[in-house]
């Protein structure tokens, strides 16, 4: 897990990087160079500013007003720097790789590659919006803050994780379809080009999930397909709340301890089976002596448990250095998505009816995702069943894909090629 790849410091040589600081100086310097180049080309500074004022204004506003608000702070609330998240970097890498592969496939199918670069911003924006909305709706309690502004900021922090693949598919496909409809382009044929590339994006994006510590699997023995996550990761915190990392399990209904692992923290503390757990909460006492040079999110907490009227306390140094091993669900999803991408790319789609590859891709991912959910434990059952929301969506996607294949092969075959007017270059 590598949640933060790089922490850009708040200050360099005593001057802030963001706000009124080094980055603003860099923008003003770039603007000066732009004006100088424009003058050499015969344009006046006034002409340049009249054409480009919005771009430079937005960059300045972002540096001065937006970036300082998203800096990480220490335990005292003082800014310590801007985090470059591993999840965000992998997300951008996934998008770039998928677009590059799509451009390559589009050229082979007779599309102008500029079409890919035209539709990509629509699909990207729709995909991010759909993925985040899906996640926010599913885990809405996590985003509620004291004010509407704080709640909105929490919802917008998508580079730290919290994107649902199905949501991105729905949002991206809808946004891309709107573009294709407006340009009167062949939707099914374009789907055959683009859908395999989406799974290349999933392959890389899931590696970002490993770095972020999200989308993890259930408990397992320590083996080659297991992962151990560090403190402050979602897995670690979940295992603390369940008592498992402390060495005991309890019934959530009766609060009775059902088992205690030999040699565990709980066992050494004298906790025994059938005792009743009253509370199990974080211990904030260690924060008083924690370093103020690190982000507050990296400060470690202790644990306090009240069992049969007796209080037990464990400091951060006494707690395990890693979480207990869990199935590497992210890596499994990554590998199977890559195999699905390769398999779809090897299909001779030019010999099949338009839309066949797209529907096979949807059906294939629905099956893989349904099975993957069997080893993931971060989503609870929905609608009174043991099926997670992603499994329910998989059922509907698979059904829709099979219906789509049936309709495609019932309709007359599409023998028309791509006309020159179908590409942006001919507009």
C-alpha cells in the first residue's frame, strides 16, 4: 500500500508553495514568457490577454483559492503539504492507456483516430462522475460533515479512492453515447472498438486500489495470494472494529465474545470467551505526543475496549504492525480484467456483427465481477439478500448483454462501412 506517492511541502524557503506563493510566481512567469513569445510573433500583450484571459484566470484562481483548501493538515490544523495520491496517478495512467489502445483499434476499424480524442473527454468526465455518484450513494453516511461545504469537498475527493467501476461504465457510456448520437456515428461499431479498452483501464486502476488499500478481499491464510495492509488502512481499521486484530471475535447482536485466539493481545490481557463487550473505540490519547510534521491522517491511534466493566487499553506501539492477511481481490480483478481485454482484442470483430464484441465484454465482466464479490467483504448484502449491490448490477448487466446479443443476431446484418462523413476530420 502506498497511498501517498509524494507530499509537496507547504513551504519552500519559508514561502508557501500554494496560494500566494511559488506556484503563483510560476504562473505569472509562464504568462510573461507567453506574452514575450506573442510579441515576437507580432501579437500585442492586450491581444493575448483578451484571447486567453479565461485560461490564465482559472489557473490563478485554482492556485490561490482552491489548492490551499485541499492541502493536508497536521493534528493542530496547520497545513503540511499537498498529497500526490497513488490512486490518482494510477487512475490517470489507466485513462491514458485506454485512450491510446482505443485510438489504435479505431484506426484498424476505419475510424479517424481524432474521433477517439474527441469523445475521450466526454467519456472520462461521465465515467468519473458516474463512478463517484455510485460510490457516494452507496456509502453516503461516510461523506456527511458539519457543513454543506465540507460534505461537498468530501464527495469531490475522488483521487483518494471511492470510485465504483460499474458507475464509471454507466457514466462513461452514457456520456460517450450522447456524443456519438450528436455526431450521428455508428454506436454498435464504436462500442466494439472502445469496450475492450475499458478493461485495460480496470487492469491499471485496480493496481491503484492496492496502493489505496480499498476494494480488499476477506480474511485468508497467509499465502502467495494474500495481502497485509499497514495501520490506518481500511482493512486495518475494519479488523480493529471487529476485534479480530486484537485476537477476539464477538457476536454483534449479543456483544458476547465468541472466541479468543491463543497468544493474541486479548489473550495476554486476560480476556476470555463469553465475556460481554460494552465498547470498542479508538484511543485518541497518543495524539497528544504525535509528531506535528506529518499529516493528521498518518497519526496512529490506540484502542480502548470495555469488557465486563473492565477497561483494556492498547497503545499504537502495542498493536500489530500490519493487518491480518486478506485475499488479494484487487490483484485478482486486475489480472482477470487484463485477460478479458486481451481476449476481446483477439476476437476478429470485423467478421462479426456490429456490437458483438461490446456485448461479450459486458457479459464477461459481469460474470467476473459477480465471482469477485464472493471474496470481497467491503460490500454488504442488499435488498434483503446476501448479494452485494455490485452482484445485483452484474445480474442486470449480464441479462442486458444476453438480450443485446440476441437482438443483434436477430436483426439484419450491418453491411455498411464507415463513410468519410462519419469522422470528425470530414466535418
